[in-house]
């Protein structure tokens, strides 16, 4: 023992490095063990759903999974197969996994998709945006939009997961919780933005449309990877060096919020007996109902000339209120007068939370708007963190258009917040 102590003391540098490596290895193995325990518990919970008895005449529920293997820097496929796929297969669902090979493929696949009971999106914001765009471009979108959608967060940016699932620092727990939420069946309605240009087909988003300097600088942050945690500040700082002041000019026309109609019941009323249906037909034949001309109220458009450093049009899905009486989207027009220091500071904040609307900004609530850009305008829009060419667009809110699976705890939290 004395020789060991003496050897460690004489080679203290090597001993220190060895102790650090041993400690790191132990911590890594302990983390792997905890992750395996989380996977085992989730699979046992999913097995309970798979053991439920169903009538012999009832077919299995079909679940179509759209997996983007390129998400999370190419790690999405491994994350899905290790954490989510076993849970789905143990639950008794008839699972079909569709892997996308290139950008935009999910939109084309949705046009050819046959009937399914569940749609599951495994990826990030870009995958969600592609799937819902393909879904709502279908000719029979009225029927397909009623299919519940599950979201398994596997991408680098997963904005929707903040609304649907509790926060978790453990990636394995976050993925397994999201997959189990699909099996539990609780859903919430989410608003959708329909963004249509002059010639292009409409694009749909569940989060926001951003146009401005903060978004442009944030996209370039990955170029400064060698600066580590300072890459975000560096991207915004060098953006001020190239061009300052940065102003974006446009014309905005918008219509205010609309009153929310009552929610349609999920269960259809039972069909009346035959004699009741015959009586109603005879009555409508002999005394047809009188048609009254409905007065169409003209839309009250307001016009605004704007000069801003950034404009964002966002849904209320981030602060979901299930009991609100009006439907609208939030338009944030940020002031153009900002110092370079404030620009760098706010840019770093927006990388963490792009929906922040700083003090001094003009906030507008609208159900529909038209954004007119001057001729020769360059740059790009950020639609759910996906890049699109900047052009004049019409943005229309589709309230409660899609239903997404969510964790039951989050739904209860939303209902309590609405009552308070």
C-alpha cells in the first residue's frame, strides 16, 4: 500500500489525469444506466396499452411515422430506434415508418398517403413544417386535418415541444414522455398560419414567420463555431459591422381578431329513426324553408407603413389558452432605433427564445394580414425556422386547425390557467 501511495505521489500529474478520466467514465456509465432504466419503465408502461383486449372485428390502429434521419446532426434515426420505436411497437399499433431522404420529400409523400389513424412526426421544426404543409395542401385536407398528430422531438430546434410536453433536461426522458403522450390520447387544438405568395403554393406553419436582422444574423451563427459559446454574439456583432443601421421597410394591411365559434362536438349525434327522416323530408317538400339574404359584413382593413429591425407574425400556440373567446395571431414590429450593443444582447436572447417582443415594440393582434415588400427586396423569411425567399405574402390564421397529442399534465395545466 505504501508503494502505491508513493508511486501516485511521485507521478502526481499522471495520477490526476487518470482520476479525472476514471471519474468521467464512471459518470458516463451511470448516465447510461439511468437512461436504460427510463427506457425500461417507458416500455413497461407501453406494454400495458398493448395488453388491452380489443374485439376480433376491430382492426389495429394504423400509425404513420415520418422520420427525418438528418435531424439533430444525423442522430435522429438512432434516437428514434432506441427510445421511441420500442414503445410504439409494444403499444399494439400498426406502425409504418417513412424515412425522408431529402428536403421537401415529406410534402410529396403526404400527397400520396392513404388513410391512417395517427400521424407521428419524428424530427424538428422543419419536419413539422413540411408534414403539415403537405397535409393541408391535399384536396381532401378537410378530412385529413382531423387526424390527430403526434410529435416526437428529435431535432435541434423543437419549438412545439415546449407547449406539448413538460420541460426536461434529459433527452431520453423527453423523447419517451412524448411517445407515451401519443398512447395516452390527450390532444389539444393548435392554430396554423397559412402563408401564401403571389405565385407559390401556400406554406403552413404552427409557430411563426420572422423577417429581419436578428433572424439573418442568427442563421450565420454556425459559421463561428470555433468561438464556442461566443459564436452567437460574434454573428450579431459582425452583422453590425457589415451594415448599420439595419432597417426593413414594408407596408402592412391587417384585420383584427375574430370571435371564436363554439367548438364542434367530437361525437356525432345518432341518426334519427326512419319515420322521423321521412316526416322531415315531406315537410321540407311541401313547405320549403324561406331563404333569407345574409348581410356580408365588409372586412375592416387597416394599413400601416413600417420601418423596423425585425417583424414577426406568430400564433398563440406558445401561450395556449383553451378558453379564450377570440382568435388572433401576434404581430410584433420592433423599433428600428437600437444601439449596436443592444442589438448584440437582444440577438443572443432571441436565439434562446425567438418569440420575445422587447419593450418599445408595436404589438398588433390580427386574424389576417398582407405584407407588401418594396421591389428589389432581398433576404429571407424564417418560417418555423425554415428559410424561404422574402416576397409579398398574405398570412391567414386557421384557428384550431390541427389536433396534436400532448402530455395530460400539460393539458390540465392549460385548463387551470384558463380558469384562473
